[in-house]
C-alpha cells in the first residue's frame, strides 16, 4: 500500500513525473470561448500539478473565434489590414501571420461578418465580401502565399463576388452579366489556399446559400428568391468565364456562396482545398506536433451528447489522439451516455464539469470557475493513479 | 510516452495491478440508501477495473438504515424478536447478530420507530420504547452481551421509560412517581452497551427532547409542554433511584430521552458509552480492518457542502483514511467549494456525480445509474494515472 499520508495524500501536488498535457477544447457555445475553456482547464490542472508541461491549443470550427483560438496556441502574431465592412464602411480587419512570415490565417468574419453590423443594419441584398478580398490582398502584399481562410459568420450572400472583385475580377452587366479574369491578381498562382467549412450546401435552390442561410442574415422570403436568382446569374457568368462547374459542389453555398466563387478559381491557385474547420485550426495551432509529444490531451465542448458521435470537436480530437497513442479526456458542461459511448469507442473518457443540480442558465452563467475546478479534479485523480506502484 | 493505443487506451480495463478499494458511502438522503450507493459505485468501478478487490462498507448515522448498512458489509446475520410497536401492537423486530454470535446491533426504530406508524397514528403522549427493551432482552436471551444500539427515527418521547420497564424497572405512581431497580434484568452487569447518537440536546427545556423533536413526532404546542413536564417527573424519579444526574448530559434528549434513561443506568452495565453514529457503524462494519488493507476508500454523501465541514460522514471517513495513510475520494450528488475544501484539508478529493444541468428533483429521481457511471469514470481516471510510468 502506498502511504498517502507520507506525502500529504492525494491533495499533494506534483505526484509522479511531470506530464505533458495538451489542452485542446472547443468553445462552450453561448458561454465561453475555446480560449477561456483552455485557460481555465489549464489553470485548474496547474493548481494540482504545477510541474506539468501544459500546452494550449484551443480549437474552433473556422467561424468566428478561429483567429483568437489559433493565436492563443502560440507562434502567431496579429496583423491588420485596411478594408471595408459588408456595407462598404472603412475598417481595420485583423488577421494572423505565423512567426516565420510564411503562413496567414484570415477570418472572413473579420471584415465581412454579421458581427460587423448592428441588428438594424443587416442588408442581405447588398452586403459584400469585398473587404475579405482586401485582407487577402494585404496578405499577398506581406509576401505570404500560404493562406488559410475561415468562412463562418458571414453577413453576405454575394457568391464571393466581392472577394473576387477585390482580387481583380472585372464585370460588365449590360446586356447580360459577363466576367473577365484577365486582371486577376498575378500572385494567385503562387497561393496555397485552404478554406475551412463544415457545411455541405450547394450554391442554389432549396438547400442553397440564400434559402438556408439568408434568413439569419436578414433576408425575407422575397429577398431569398431575389438572392437565389442573382446567385444563379452570377454562377452562369463565373462558370462560363472559368470553364468550371461548381454550383453543385458540396459546400459551395458556404458563407453566402463565397466558397463557390473561390472554387471556380481553383485552377488559378497553386493549390486549393476545402477542409473541415477544426482540421484547419488544428493544423494552424500545431496540434499534430504538440499531440505527438503529449502524455494526455484534454478536449471538451459544451455538451457531449448524441451529436458528439457526428463529428463535433471532441470526437475529432479523440480520433487523432487514438491514432497517436495518446490518452484523451473530454470534458463537457453536460455529458450524456450516448456521447460518452461514442468517445469511449475511441478510448477517450468523457467527464462532466457539472457539480450539482442547477439550471442550464445557471450553468452557462457560472463562468470559468467550474472548469478550473474540473481541471484540478482531473489532475488530482491522475496523480492518485500515478501514486499506485505498478 | 506510454502507448495508450497499444493497450486499447484509457477505456481499456484493468490497467496496472489490482487495487483494494473500500466503498464506504453514506446514504443520499431522500433518494438512495447507503447500500444502494455503495453497490452502484462498486458496480461502475468494476466495469472499468474488474480485477480490483472491491469491499463494501456502506455507512449510516445510527438512525434508520443502520442495520441494512451493517448487514451489507458482511459478517452479520438477521435475527428477529417478538416485540411491540410504539402503540403496543405485536410485531417482529429485526436485529443483527455477528457471525460469531458475540455481538448484536439493535436499531431503536425497528420496534419503536416513526416508520412503524401510519401518518394518522402518531401519538407522542403515549408512544413507548417498550418494544426496544423487548428486543434487547431477546439479544440477552441469545447469549449476547456486546450490544450496539442506534437510536435515530424514534416515535417516542418517553425518556426511555419503556426500554427500562422491559428490562425490569418497576414503578409506583401514587402518591408520587417512584422507581425501583431491584428487578432489573440480572444480566445487565455483563453488558457492554454502546449507543449511537449524533445529537447534543439535554433532556428538558427549550432545547430538550419534547421541544425540539416532539413536533416531528406529532406533538402540538400543548403536547410539548405536557411531555416536558412528564419527562421532568420521570427524571426526578429515575435520578433519585439511580443516584445519577443525567438530565443535562449532552445527548440525553436523543430518541425522546431514551439516552437519558439508559445513561442513568450506566453504572449497572459492564460498560456504557454514547458514540457518534457513524463511528458505531464503522466499527460494526469492520471499517478499520478493511481500511488498513485498502489502497483507496470511496465515500460520499448526497451533498458535499459547508455542512460537510461539521462532521458529516464523508469527513469522518476522510479523517480515518488520512490517519491510515489511505487515499480517499468522496463523491457527492452535488459538490460545493466549501465542502470540497474541508475534505481537501484532509487530503481527500471531492468529485460530483452530476452529469449536466438538471433540477434537484431530476437528480434525486435519477436512481443509481449516474452513480455507476461516476464509479466507472473514477476507475478509468485512476487507471489512466496508473498507466503513466513513474
């Protein structure tokens, strides 16, 4: 028997050798950013095991919060670009450059997001992605050719027309819409572009950009029909000019069709790919390298439930951890048996943050303190196990 | 780095050497008995670590449930004694005899408890502890002289008059109450009696048996005054006959003054002691010996909160575990920081059973499944720690 009394018992700090712990949660939607969650779990863990090597790699899905999460992982610096918001007002938009100045991450929402507009300003018929194109141009001006673009949170349904216009695409509108590619930015053939998107919608029709995402950007039923028609005319012109057919490509409807517009130019880039948001974030955060050196990865999301089995962040982390032979614990504000089982099938353990009966509203208003305590408990339980000689 | 993938990861079973785990929770008041809680935690733990040596020592506070908890710990057999309930109706009352036939545990509530009465039958002026005296006599008839008596849950406020009458005390009531001890059971001087009680109330007055506990036994304000007067006359007579002064003794008011009555006879027993309920239960359950051989003790109670610091079961277990150098984890349906801190000061770790936002009613109606999952999670986290080489 191990004498817990001799070393102060399971509440003692720093049991066993120092562990390398990678803290890679998603946000707790509606209450805490992934950066908040990661910092809280790490702070609690460090209270119990201050000698451990804690590395943060907060995750995101490519939507708003993506840049903040990547920056928190380290190795990135903030840059700003003069640009225009969805309504054409001048702004400064933030983007990230890697420390070696060779890789950029751009968030469409930084210039073209709904968060740029007050509630009464939503204007789905006119909102433009031009500003995002300006940011991309600034990235090129900085000499960077490897660009990751997260497209969540857009205020726009312009099919990417604004982005492409900022990159040099020209148009005539009479007698019909025609598109000219001769003046496209000459640096595009040097660019490796990855777009993060988790939606599978095509550009047009009942499951298209206007019908599915228009209403949350302020579109009425009449607006949706008008937008869908305009996107169709834009698709006719752009596909004719590029010789590509991308309107039915799964995900073409993402970000109001921005992915359609970029996909039509796929042959003009050095490389072009659409990847799941969390994969892009993991790569930008150096997740793979950090995971390879870790003893344990802590992930988590607001709810670990039946949806977890269908690819939410925790499952993606658990899958990578299993492939790398690294143990994985996933914390959830709430944990349901279905979600825990999906993780257990990958060898990962789901642990609830909840500390007792309370309402959803109370749980969401509780801030980071329960997460800190959860991180501390986990560290103490791991220490407890490490204290038993094999 | 340990290759979790190689052995199936943290979800694999039986990591490390087998552990000896003592499972010693209190009841979750209002929802689960301590036996339910212990079995559920052990069942969940065994799912994750089937090779471990799990021993149950469910706890209780000396009140109702005490016998069931002790029996579940093993080494005891049920006996029954013909007796009378608080209203004088014939019943069979259960008690426990140790396997060696030398030690008995009696629960006052078995014959004289409120649980013997329907709601409309409560009769505080007449309810008698006579039946408990009959059970004690049956224990003596069985040749047993070491007796532990739990006194919680009584329906009575008779100052122990019934118990003592069953044991041979005689009275005259005219012209005044007088008590005669000549015919007391001649075997009492061979008896080692321990009474389990957690209350500090004296027999009489504003903090006495009638005033504090009478109302929950059905006493009106008028009844309380009447009962307090009757207890005073009884105390005058019994103290005069025994030459003792016990009315102010802390705890004399327990079980409607039964502890007062027995305490007045303290010189007539071979030994007499009043001990905290959980201490008596721990002893009867062989807690000390089981703890000495354990790697880890799991305890718990319905809520781990500020009250935990004032001697609820989990703290008692944590204290004994610390003294024995055994690691301790306490689970609680709800865990509040104050309670967790009180346990942490003893080196014990508080872990919530809660799995997400829910109401107190939902939590209490959830049955044993969440406890099983909690036990399994704890075992997996300990296994995870054991998987890290020192």
